[in-house]
């Protein structure tokens, strides 16, 4: 039989917070996926190129600043 060890409240609270963050991240990523699909549809509709090197470059700079 395995022994149950009582975990510190702080550890339990941190785990709960991490679980909440994980759920938020998944939700945000799902929303982002919907938007990127719509971007693809609009690019196809207006016969725009699939990639935009200038935008990708500016996004990389912006995201590096956020990191």
C-alpha cells in the first residue's frame, strides 16, 4: 500500500494557478488559430501572397521585445 503525503498549501496553490494558466493559454491559442485561418481565407480571396516578409520581420522584432 502506498502512503499519501500531505503536500504544502503553497505547492497546491501554485499547481492550481498553473492549471488555470494552461487553460488560458490553450484558449488563446485556439482563438489565434481561428484568426490565422481567417487571414488565410482573406489572402486567398484577394489573391495576396501567403507570406509577408516585411510583416514577419516586424513581428519578430516586436515579439523579441516582449520576451
